C-alpha cells in the first residue's frame, strides 16, 4: 500500500526554510515546486526523510507539493500548496 503524501507545507521567510508534516515510517520524500505562473515543476527536495529544506528563491508565489515512498513504492502527490516567498 503506498504511503500517504506529506502535508501542511509552510515557508519560513526569515530562515528561508520550506517545511512539511511528515509521514511515519516512509523511506523518502520528493518535494517539487514551481512559480505560480510556470508550467514546469522542479525538485526542491528528494532522497531522504527530512521534513524541511532550504528554499532560497526570488520573491513570488510558488506552488509546492510532495509525495512519499515506502517499500519501493511512491504514493500520490499531495494537494498543491501556495507558498509566498518574500
């Protein structure tokens, strides 16, 4: 059974940190982002079980979503969260 996705993505503008609520017993996360007006997604974080990462980008509104991997199976992406980078 695939793991549920991480959720509740938030951005700390003072420390330039993107964080999320983790999922118990997963092997890794993949978190992707894009500018609100962009069609292309880029990887912000993957390959580990941290629940935060540096997020240093130009000011703007970004879409962020993530998924979890457990026992070699990726789950579905989370809903899309809007992050305001100031």
